[in-house]
C-alpha cells in the first residue's frame, strides 16, 4: 500500500494535512533518511484521469523540473503507485503571502521587495519558455527569511503548448488576477498575461484590496476588459506610473519584463541577481504507468536542506478557488451560483438550451460560451432574467456561473432551487460550496483599508 502506518513508500513519514481539494491533498512530511522537512502533494490518479487532466499533470512535472530558481518552490522528486501520484517538494515555513495582505496593505519597501523577487522568478520562467498563468498572493509563499517563493505550476504552459498562431488559447487562471486577453478567448501571449497578473499583485500588496472589484464574475470581467480601476491616494507617483503601464488592457502596448526591470522605482534597493542553477527536464509519462505496489521515482534532488508549504491546486483541485464572495462586502442576497462540470462546453450549452425550452425561457442572447435567458411572464418585479457563462479550465472541465440579471431575486431563487438545479444534475460535478472546502480566505473590503 502507498501508506502503511503513516510512512509513505518507506521513504517519508507523513505529518499534518496542509491543504485538501477535489483531486489532491498536501501533507507535511519528513524524509526518514535525512530528517529533512518536505511537503508532499498526493494526487488521486483516478479523478485526474476522469476529468482529462493527465497531460496537465505531466506538464506540471516537466515545468517544475525545468525551473530552478531561488524564488521558486523546489520539486525534489515525483513518485507514483497505481492509484496515486506524489510530488515531494520544498517545505516553505512562512506560509502564503496572502496571509500578510489579508491583514492589510504592506509598507511600500516590503511590497517592492516581494515584487522584485516575483519579477525575477517570473522573468526566469519566461526565459525557459514557461508561463505560470495563475499568479496570485495565494501561490506566493514565504520562507523563514521572508523571501518569496512562487508555487503551484498546475496551470502553467510551455512554449510548445502554443498553436500555429503562436498564442495560447486555454482560458484559465484566477478571475481577479487574469488578464483581459485571456478572458476574450482569442488567443494570448502567456508572458504578457503573467505581467498583468504581477501588476494586480503589486496593487494588492500596496492597497490591501483588489483593483477590479464587482459582486459577480461577469461584472468584474467587464471592468478588467476596460482596465477600469482607481489608485488609492497613498500610492506614490512612481508606483502609479509603473502600474499604469502594466495594467493596460491591450497586451501589445503593455510594458515588457525588460522595461519593468529597468524602471527606476523597481531598481531602487534591488538586491544582487540571484544565483540560478540549471537543471534538465526528463520524462514523466511513467507516473501514469506503474504497477499496483511499485513506486516510480522519476526525479530526485536531495542537495537542498532548506526546509515548504504548498498550495493544493487552488483553481483545479477545489471549485472554491473560484468563489470570490469573500473578497467583497455582501450587500444583498447572493444573485449568482456556480458549479463545475466534467462535460464539454457544447454539452453544457445544449443542456442549458434544453432547460430554457422546458421551462419556457426565451434565449435572448447566445454568444459562444454564454447564454442570456428571459422568462415568459411578468413576476413581482418584472420578467426574470438569467445570465449563464461557461469558463474553460481544461477541455473537459468547466466552471459555469448563473446570475440573476433582472426580476425578483426570491422568485429567481425558487426557480433555481425547484426547477433549474434538479434539471442540471446530469452535468454537474459539484455545486460551489457544497462539499468540504478549506476555510474561505478574505481580503479586507476597500473601505476598511486605512493608510499607514
């Protein structure tokens, strides 16, 4: 068995659970030979295969072998049994940068230092043909010395993932940090999209709240698409100038990594360039083809004795990664619901169309991955309107958001509960917030932030 008496494959003693999701658990562990602390991500192979994520796991392994940088979490080795895959990784004791921001904005010098380390790591990834695509404070860890470590490459892309047009086409990432061109689904430069996310992170570090805020995904996406945000009054002129060049909706006119690193505000107090050791990538197919009781050690590097805290798939491992309700004040009854589905987008759209016909809703607008439905009769506050949007995570794994856009909220809630939800049961993987989830994280609302 893969775990007998809390000892994993006779190599690691498993400790406390650090994180848990639909597809993965992350445990603190100790190497029995060296005594070194590590973090082990345990992935359920059957669930991964079921939602078509085999290639994604292989890509994550390849990428984490490819990138080796002082500000990137180290992958020590990958092991597998017939039912599980194990990522043995650096244990970063300081936890997530998010936890610092959740308490309020950071001092400018601290925010700048983290931003400098982030840019150094991301620029290095880009030089290796890797785009992270899910940069956010939850995926930035801090070591004992307060140095930043980029983690969670589960949504990353290699340069060979591009289509013939030289662009990436998978819509992914965490909504509040995602670049407008990713939402538009017309293809995007992954490096440019990462730069946008770095800009959002810098804003959050300095402000203590998100630049693009709305009570639902679609409203927030509209603001992102327009670059609609305001600077707090305590932002220094140099910071405003830099962010105004990063948070540019048009990727063609957005500032480059080179220009960011040449910026005078960025360069002030910049530490020496970190020493980077090269590493070679190697084959990772074997983690999906091992016998019942055997283990496949596909990569091992025990020279690091630095102790990791690891985010378990925030986007893919658990649907709560999309729940933005904690980032905003709840001013009224929630008007939107979300569910994940392991069906193709075409199947989901077809099901929504069938439901519209069945319950006599008119399809007012049909735009690729979205539908606008309208009731056939007047309610207490007019005709019920429902917006439904489909967001691709992988080709066979989607997030669907349904939002009440007009009419009475209580009538909408009743229709949703009594008619629509039961009719959707054939395509729903899980409804948002209806399985055991990690504790919801919160940023302070904008009006609670006070300048130092």
